[in-house]
């Protein structure tokens, strides 16, 4: 690998973008956050930008429902009707107003659990998945946590109400959010501020950043006496996917303020930079029999979000010598852009010119030259 070499037209821009804060002019200082734990991470690269007590085991309230929905959808399809159990309907606290014996679509229960954080919907999903065997469903949740590598997580119930042995960590919740946001049923629901389900019941989100903080598309809030105010948020902007998780904030307002501050801080750590320009020569490759060198260029431009304090690295994957003939546009390799060991993007490299096959006389001359060089090399 080597340090990234940019096309001349982009050099001045890249120099500016990769300078310290005084020159870049837009970087914010790390905010002061009033919470028991938090973590801010670039979802694409895995870079942790800020954290506090990120692995500490803490109550997580309704952030639990991310796992509940994940496990339930492994057993139920969204277009299936299920019956609401009496136990689920009677759970109390935040509710979608479900009635015992009511028939309802799984998709409606998923939205109720994720948007309004309805405990009755989460428990109804658990009961329908396990034929009413709640301990079995919880065991599935814990098995899924192990499969996802959530080493500081253990569940005791599907709704997230306070219970002994029910905990997770800011790091684990961030990982869980990344996982479930790959599920269309989840990613589509958590970006909604309101939705209507069976019986004309209107769901309203507890995510105060939706529609307020540009680019926020989820994910989940939670609150109980033991857990305090919690949230994992995802902002998608300018090619970035930034996750921020807060556990144990003292109030809803404080949680919102701190979460927004963490997201703003993270976004100012990156800048979109066009690191590879399509059609511009990046390197030349020797051709066989001493023929003309072949310039190569990328077939597509690469614009990637770069950390201002971490210059990118370019790797050109090319042969030392290309056999002849070579046709213009022929695939020869690829260019890859890395930051901190993580692949940010790649593009195909092709020949910018054609070089014909050498004649017999040309080959003979090349072999003669090689022989003479070898002879003189031994003298």
C-alpha cells in the first residue's frame, strides 16, 4: 500500500480537507454528555469516535424491542395474523391498546413495538412466536445475542421493563442496531414519526430527532426508572452512517440534546473527498517484450467520506507486466482506498491505450538484448 496520490486538480482540495481543525474550520470539540454510557461510531468503518463506559452492563429499557422484533421475524412473517394473548394485553405501561383474543397482523405489531414502543405489541410478538412459551422466546433472544457477539448483553423479558438480569451495553446496542437496520421491516418502521394500524389506532414515535435532525432515520428509544432515558440513533448523510447510543440520561430533554451534540460532532469529523477521478491516469504498467508502457485509469470515480485526522491509503492491484496485445479499455486491475485498514471503496482499472502484438523481429531483438544484459551481468 502507499499514501494516496490524488489527481492534480484535487490535490489542493484534499490538502485543505486533511488539515487540522484550525485550517478545516468546521470541526467541533467533543461535547460534554450527561449519561451513564455512550458510544458514537461510523457504521461503515467501525471507527469509534467517542465513548464512555461503552462496555458497562446497564438496563436498556425498550431498546430491548430491537432484539424482540429480530427474533420474532425469524418465526413469523409480517403478513401473518396472530392472536393477542391475555398476558400480552395486560402488560401495562406504554401500550398500543391491544385486546385479549384480538387478531392482528404481525406487521402491525412490529410497527407498534418499534414506533410507539408498545409493551403489549412486543409481548404479543413473543407469545405468537413461541406459542405462549415466554421463557423459550427469551432464550432465543439470548442465543441471538451470542450469535451477534453481544458479550455484555442478557435478556430477561421481551418488552424491556426492568427485571433482574436484563442488561446490555452501549457497544452491544450499537451492534444490535446495525444488525436490525439491515432488515427492511425494521428500517422502514423506525423512520416513521406516525403510523396507523388495525382498528384505526395511531402510533406516535418517541424519537424526537426524527424530522428535526437532518438525516436521522431511526432507530429506537427507551425509558424506565432503572434505565433512565436511552436511545440509539442513526444518521445517514453524505455517504456516512453514524450511530450514536446513549444509556442512562437523566431526562428526555437531556438525552435529545446530548444525542444531537454527539451526532454533530461525528459528522464534522468527516469530509466527502473525490479520491479517484474516472479516466485520469493513475499508473503505467510495463508491457511484454519491452513494448510501450500502458497507462491505466479507473472506470468510475470514487468519492468517499474521509476522517479529517486520518489520511487515506491507496492500493493499486496491477500486474508488473502485461502480455501483448492489450486493447484500450481492457481490464488490468483495480484501485482500492483504505482508511485505518478498512476498505472504503474500489474501482476497476483499465488500459488507456492499445498496444499491438510484437513482430517476430521485435521479439528476437528483445531476447537478444536480454541475453546481452545477462552476460554482462555475470562479468
